[in-house]
C-alpha cells in the first residue's frame, strides 16, 4: 500500500507521467522520484500511517490537491530542457497540517524549470502526525534535501554552490529555520551525504511563518509544530528569527500586507534579523494578495510579478546565469 501511495504521488505531481529512478543515479531525469532517506526516516520508523492525496477542487482542469500522512519524504525533479546549473528545492505550505501540492509546488516548479532552473518539489513529514521529536522532523527533512542535492550535484549537472530553498507559509518557517540552523545536528548521519553542508546558497520565503511567539505566529502552525501548550523555551528554540547568524544565506521575502492569516511581522522580524547579522536580504510587501497567493491567485494584482521578481533577485545574487 505504501508503495502504491508513493507511485500515486509521483503521478499526481507530474500530471500522469510515469517514471522511475532514485538518488545516486548517474543522470537526473525529469520526474525522477528521490527518496530523502535510504530506509525509514529517523523518528518515523514505528508509524503505520499511509500517505493520502485529497482533491479539493471540483474542476478537473484546476486541481487543488493536498497530501498528508508522509513517513517517507521525497523530492520530485522538474528538469529543464536547458538546465543552467541552478537548483531550487520548493516546499509547499499548509500549516504543517497538510501540503498543498498544486498551487504551492507544481505551478512554480514548471515556471522556474522553463527558465532553466532544476526544481525539486519536496514532500516532507508533518510534525503533528506522530513522529518522534516532532518539532525537528521538518528541519531534518530540509537539511537532508539540501545535502542530497549537493551530494549528487556533479552527476546531475548542477552547481553545488547554487542550491536554493523556497518555502511557502508553514514551509516558509521550515526554510527560515533551515537558514538559521542549517548546521544544527538534528539527526545522526546515515551516509556520506550527511558529511556535506546543509546550508542553502539562497532562500526564498513566500508569506512565511517565522516566529513561534503567541500572537505573532500562525496558531495552527505553532500548535502542529510544538503542541497545544509550548513553553517559552520551545517558542524561543523554534522562532527562526532568534537564530539568524552572519552565516545565514541571502534571503528574499515576498508577502502581502492584507494577509489575514500570517501577520506580516513574521517576515519583518526575519528581515530585521538578517540585516542585523549583515546578511543580504530583500523584502517585497505587496498591498494586496492575502495569504496563499502563490501563482494561481495573483491575476490582475501587482503581486503577479513575484515569480519574475524572484528570478531577477536570483540573478542579482549571481545564483543563475
């Protein structure tokens, strides 16, 4: 059953293209499924939950799928016709309760792959689904994803010094925490990939959750990550803005001022922390867009330019030709 669910996920992300292939392959193929861990993911060995995909749209031409129940996280590769050597790991949001596959993964992957960027759509474990050390499972998967891409960069025609990480909403928290704690030891090494740095070379945060402080954080994301009654110490440990250092990667933040779900203070705090640390940072706050605008819900709004804004910034950081 698990194998079937993983096969269904691969088909869902690719719109029906059936492919095979795993990490350490000599060449990267479009649609290749790359397991993050060689066996069970650390902390999820005893779980029996099944990966499930739910279609929330009634329009077959406008899919809106979510996935839950992930115990064996992986990446799906979107390989350009003419790769430029830049890699981007894209993680969809969903309050750490679900992952929104289409609007916050597949759409941007196709857009950026058309510009020469090799995109890896990441499906990661959700902390409230019974994993051991629940608060660390997303950081474990994020670190491992970067290390795997870096370990295979030569074989895959990628530059190991041009690996980015993009996170939407709750996955923006995962990305921000990765930028601040990329060198934290949150799992024992499982193979040679774990000898490599987990630091992304650039970060892109879309309407991110950053803080775990009550009243600033997104309540559902905070509860899913830390439980119903987190301590002050837990809030401090998982508020990404509190752990930024001068080694944190250059970061682009994009959000909307009318976001009623995640307060703009989250992104502002991270931006200020980056500036205090002397890390290159750029932030765009659009007047309209609300939460979850991604690519699909920007039509007719100034925020619709954000994908091109992201590409311009990546080029300015000398992370793509």
